[in-house]
C-alpha cells in the first residue's frame, strides 16, 4: 500500500475546512503510522498556474507544515484535479506491483473525488480513512454535507473502501 497525500497546501489548509482540527490530526496519524511501518508516503500539490498565487514559488502552494514531507519522500505537481494527471506519478505507481492506495487530503469534492475515481478506473484498491479528507462550504452544500455525501454515499461499495481511522491504521501496521 502507498499513501497519497493530496493538496494539503498552505493556501487551503485552515479553519475554513470542515472538521479542520480533526482532519489535520487524522492525516498526521496516517502519515506517522505509514512512516513507522515503512509504507511509502507520496505528496501531490496542485498548481493553478503562474500569477494565481497558488503556483510553484508561492507561499500558498507550499505543503502545510502540519503534514510536511520528510527528506526523500516523493512530491509530484499536478495541474488538473486527478493525481493521475501527473504522468510521472501515474507511471511511478504503474511500475509498482502494489495496487493499493490510501488517499487522504483536499478537497473532498474536487481533487480527492477525481483521484479516487481515476485510481479505481486504473484497477487500484482505494482506501479512504474516515476524517482524512475535507472541503469548504459551497453554493450547494455545506462542507459537512459535502464530506458525508462522498464518504458515505458516492465512494463506498463503488470506488473505494471507506474505513474507520483505526481500521486504516491497522492496515498500515500489518
């Protein structure tokens, strides 16, 4: 199994997120457990392009300090919602015999959803630990409803295994 940490970047990782404190604690626990058990942690950052304030070189583009990568951990940059839009990441994952991905990060209804579905379509077993993705209120649903819609209705039994945090940690400790 590999952990994919999606878009937990300074410009969008703050109190506006649904369950912000819990989200950071849960993602940190997953990352820490993975590292202790020699499970690879891979980071992905979204780049909106030069001049947007959310691009390479911009402070908001940087990975949030709470979940910062360690030396040697891979970081890939994407310009579309799905992580698989980065060809180097897609090729790197394809070369691995491991076809299990645990996906965590931001935002539930954009890059996490696109990455989950893209991984599923490529034949990966996708695991989503409870409380490890989040989003903001939008014009149609508040952030909690959006979170619950994807984690409780869209992904389970279709695109991903949505599991408790403790079950996810148990998977990493095997």
